[in-house]
C-alpha cells in the first residue's frame, strides 16, 4: 500500500522535489504545496494565510501527514512549531511536523547529542539555529559555521564542497553528528560519502523530513546510500 504525505515549501525552493523524486521508495508518495514568505528577508516565516490555505489543499489530497520544510521559520518565534503545526492540522486534518523539530528528533534517534551545525545560513540565522536546537531539542551545539548565503537562489547554487570544507574546519572528536540545515541546499546524494569521510552521522533537512514521514507513517523500507538515518529508519525520538 502506498502511503501519502504532504510537504509545505517556500515558493523559492527548487531542491526538495528533485531530491524526493529521485530517492523516495515506492511505498511512499509526496504531494507539494508552495507558500510565499512574509517580511523582507530570505529566512522569514511563511505567511499564516498561505500555510492555512495550502494545508487545506493538501488535506483535499487526503495526505496522512504533512511536514513544513522551512527550518529557518522555526528559529525566530518562541513556540512557532507548536503554533504552526496546530494551524496545519486544523486546515488539513492531518498530523503535522516541522523540519526543524525533525532534525532534533533524528539526532536523538541516532543516539547523538553533541552536534556541529554547518549551513548555508548567515551568521545571524545559524546563531538562532544554535539557540533553537539547544533550547528546544536538548542538543549541544559544539561548533557551527554558516556560508552566508543571501537568498534561497544562492543556497540552491551551492555545491557539496562548501559543506566538506566547513566540516573539515569544525569537526572534532567531541562532535557526535554533523547537522546541515537548509532545505534548498542539495545534500542527499553526498551524505553517504560525508559519513564515510568523517566517520559520524550526517543529518540534513530533506533527508530528515523523509525519515520523519517514514517513521511517523510506520514505513520501515530502508533507503541505502543516503546515510545512517535512512538506512536504519530508527523510531522517532
């Protein structure tokens, strides 16, 4: 039986659908809804009216769960995850998750607590990410580095060398997992080689959303070649 889930992504995101289309197992089918963003910065939260409307449209497709894939949206408002998940569920009738909370759950599911954050985000945003993962996810951010991308289009144009070079600068024996927030940063085909090179789990936004949908829908079909998280499919923690 095919299980159906929905994803809410910013209208500027051009990476999630590519990575999911090429990697998703036959037991899963995703459905996409796009949203505009408020404010005048590339990392501002999506507009609540858009979230409500697009959640309703995904509900019409009878999806079984929905993930908001905009990690940065969770970083600037206390309680954002709980509020936005309630809004999504109200209008769709489906349980909701955010990519930010899924990163925390994945790190715990893999038995890791001490992480390094490597991301396309600016220093300001990655600093907010540190605060979020420590306060909301019970993780310890040992090191962090951002690439200073100014908008989603710049993030989509980055290549894997940016992550590798940053990993080399921040990695240490103390770090238990390398975390790469940013749904428009193409990562999934590189995760296995990063894990082999640095000998620790690598957690990225699109990878973790796919895992979160599998874990919460009870889909245990492992996906090889894209890191421990999808190869092992541990329970949500």
